[in-house]
C-alpha cells in the first residue's frame, strides 16, 4: 500500500483514506468507505469481519460498493471473504482482483 501511495497514482484522489492494523477508530473508516466519491484502502487483515453497510443513495444508484483486491490470497476462503465485503444486505456491488504481472 505504501509503495502505491508514494508512486503518485493517488495524487488526484481527494477523499482517500488508508487503514492498517495500527489505525484507531476503524468503524469510522468502514462507514466512510461506503460513501460516494471516497476511496478507502484497507490491508488484507480487514478482509474478514468488517460489515460495510452502504446507506449512500448515490453509491447504490451507481452500482453499489466496489471492492478491489490487489494481492493474491493465500487461501480461497480469504478471497471469498473479501468479495463478501460488497453486495451486502441485498444491495448491488462489484469486486475486481487486480494483480501486477511482475509480482
């Protein structure tokens, strides 16, 4: 995550938050992550157990919460859990697995 943030790719993103295992008040960032025009980066450890509930009508109208996983899961169950962070409570949502071929 740090390398990507330092690469310059994130420079144009206005509402960008990052959450690591050291972040306090994680519930705040979980709520913020489902708001329109927001990007929130979570480390792999947050792929399980967090409930991302979307109450933003603009997000719902545009297809729901979108989750992007940027690492290869060590176990299929982990990937399934991360996919499950979107399209919750009978709402729309999407998931993409994006990997760098060089890695």
